[in-house]
């Protein structure tokens, strides 16, 4: 495997910005700013894919990059905003874990994933990208279990997906186009289905607070 | 040039430019609030006017009340001697590193808070306790963010840091550099008492922090306190400017180099001040008990900077 010589510094910068955007999702208390941070994260991911495409010269990765930009940075945030607007959900997210403890747990997760990755012998950039992607998966999972609103659970799983995408694109320099297309289709359909689920939850329980799911409605 | 002359000149530059920065920030804020705003030289007139007036001091005030403005002022000025302003090879660079700067600023803050308690006014006590509450979170985060840079450069001495970063040019733009910059910018908001944390323009009892502490001061002492606050503002900004963007700073003590570096410094400070004013006008002041969230974001960013440094360099 050859190191991406061109843009290795820019790649590091982008990956760390992606980490920052993950922490923005973790650190904000407003639904809209969480969605905006997710959009920024997807945009940065598209930039990473673009750089990989440019330095490897594979044209199918350009397609992947553009698809990321369109689907993850535009369509999915739009679906989110549509859901938020349609069910008139309260703009503040409800938490099981406060903002400061969440941020600290996020930091611990980054360190843990770094230590897990360290045991694998990788070159400089790959190890950074892989530990960033691992920590994004972990933080996405943490967002899913520590936020009450169903929308945040949807956001958490998309952050996890972004983490996997980051790992895939920066380690293998792109999977076959067919696989990537399948994944994008899955993500898009997944987001739509989750959106419909949230509508159903809202209609049945008149709230998207997942705490309410414990109460039985007969 | 004589090193002593450079040091004295740096001191004069700090005192002379501090009110200008404050004036520029007020002007930019006024622009965004669609006001005309006072002239950017207004802080100079304010200070000059205050210096002509006598002080009124409470009968119950002890010597601390009189000593505190002087001690704070001198502590901030001493911190200014350690921060590169226009020359990276500072004559007093040997005397202390960034840890000394953090503690000199903490000393100034400590005496201001002490003086606010001294007269026994309820506002003073409130302001002092709030200031200490913020400071307890600002200081560790500030240290951690500068450590991230120090680790990258391999020294905690600020002149070495700014020399190394400026000689590296654009390759200095590493992830840890950027993360630490954002972290330190958030710290700078808290350290200089800007809007999400404290409102420098208010005298509303429920929200003020710094203004509440200096409520008892008047006349010459108030001038000293105000000038000290402006200098703290300038120093925090020059810390930001000359650690992260030290380009244009003079590395040798030639007159032409220093003149060019001064121009570059004023531009950098004005840009940072304008950026801060934009942040100030676009955000609302946060509730006091939400401040730990803001500062833990900063702490987390500097922590990420450290971790990513270790990951990339394979520590």
C-alpha cells in the first residue's frame, strides 16, 4: 500500500476536522445545530473522498465523492429538517448524559480506539484515519444510547456509517463502485425508513422521546 | 538594537496599542449593530479623562484595595514581556515560559477578585465568585491547548514556539495546530470576558462578571484597572496571533524588521479583534451554569489536539 504523498497534510487536517464535527454533534443541545454539524461532517467526508480520488486517479471515487456530497451532505440533512419541521418537535434535545460528561466520554472513546488501533502496525496516515473512524463509530453508538429523542438515534447511526465510510475510503482507497452504490442506497433508504418510523412513533405516542416507548399503550 | 531598548519598546507598544484594540472591537460591534459607534480612539480619551480624576475610596477598604490595581497591572505587564509581540527573539524570553504567563494572568485575576471582596459590597462578592468560577475552568484548558503546541514544537518557551512555527511556514498547519487554535480561541473569549461568557459593555447586575468586580473603583485606580483589562485582551490576542500565525514577526533586532513586524502585528490583532466582535454579535450570552459546557468543548478540543499529535507521531 502506498502512502498518499499528495495532500497527506490536507488529509490529516480534514480527518481532524471530521473528528471536531463529531464532537460538535456531541456538544450541542439544539437539533438544528446537530443536523448542521452532521452536514458539515459529510461535506468534509466528501472532500476526503475527493482527495483520495485525485491522488489515486480512479474516476469511480469521484463518483463516490459526489454521491457523498449529494446524499449525505444535502439529502439526509434535508430529511432531518423535514422531520423536525413536520412533527414540530421541541428544538432542544433531551439527554440521559449531560453535555460535559458526554464530551469527556467522547474523549475517552477516542483514546480507547487509538489504543486499539495502535496494536495494528499501520503507516502514519492510515493509523490516524482508522482510529478517527473507530472513534466515530464509538461516538455514534454513544450518541444513540445517551440521547432520548428518536431523531438523535437516527443521527447516531448515520455518524457510525460516516465513520465506517471514512475508514473504508482512507484504508482501501475506495471499494468497488458497485459496493459503494449499494451502501449509499442502503443509507438513503435507511434514513427514509427511520424517518417514517419516527413519524409512526410520534403518531402513536405523541412524542419522539424514546423514554415513552416503555409505557404500554393497549 | 540594544536588548533593553527592545524590552522597553515592547512594554510601550503593549500600553499604547491596548486601547486601540478595544476601540476597534467596539467599532466593529457598532457596525454590526447598525450604529455609528464611538471613534476607535475613544478608549484613549476615556483613560486620559479617568487619569485626571480623583479616586473615591470606601472607608472600609484596606490596603489590598489600593494595592490590587497596581499588582494586577504590573502582573499583566510582566506577562507582556514574555509574549512575543513583534520580535521572536525576546530579551526576557529566558525569564519564563507559557506556564509563567498563565500564572501571571492568574495572579492579576486573583488580586482583582480579592479587591472586589475587600469593600464588602454585594456586587463585588458576586463578581469575584463568578470570576473564580470561570477561571477555574479557563486555566487548565488554556494550559492544555498551549501544551498541544508546545509538544509539537518541543519547547514551552514562547519565543522558541513562534520561531519554529514561523520558520515552518505553511507546513505548520497540522491538525493539532488547528485544533489547539480553536480551543485557544474559545479560551480567549472567556479570558477576555467576551459575550458568551461575560458582556464587557453591561452594568446589569445579573450578568456582569468583570464589571461587577471593579464597581468600587474610580478615578486613577479605575484607569489602571481598565487599562489592565485592555492589555490582558491584547496579550491574549497576541498569544493567539504569534503562536499560531507568527508570520511576519521579526527574528533579528533590526529597525526595518521591527517596523514591518509591528505593521503585521497590528493587522493580525485587528483581524482577530474583528473576528471576536463578529462572534460577540452573533451569539447570545450564555447562562452562567452553561459555561462549563463551553469550556469543556475547549478542553476536549485541546485534548483531541494532544491525542492526534500522539497518533500521528506514534508516541
